[in-house]
C-alpha cells in the first residue's frame, strides 16, 4: 500500500499537501450532519474540484453517497465517518 501512495505522490510539491488536507477537512465538516448537500454548495465551500476531495475521502474510508436530483445536478451526503 505504501508503494501505491508513493507512486501517487511523485511530483506532488510539499506545499500542495496541506491544501488537500484542508479541503478534506472542509468537506467532512460540511457532510458530517449526514444531510444532502448540492454540488454547487460543495464547490463554493470546499473547492471547485471538490470531486477529487470526495475521491480522497472515499480512499480514506469515508462512505459518501451521491444522488442525481436533475440533469447534471447531484447531491452528496456522508453515510459513515
């Protein structure tokens, strides 16, 4: 597993790492109420690229559910921490 992480972080600058952790913290803080949150809300409060932050959260073991509410509009909620 460590070798996978090492391969994924090649070329990542040290100053990039805290920003990603901060975005992950923002995402979890918003979703921890376990209510549905729109992609617009997450983009405004986490990051324009919040999808990558959701990917990181899932990789760390968080279960995040996604549902489509309209054409090209989605909502997200945290199932477990």
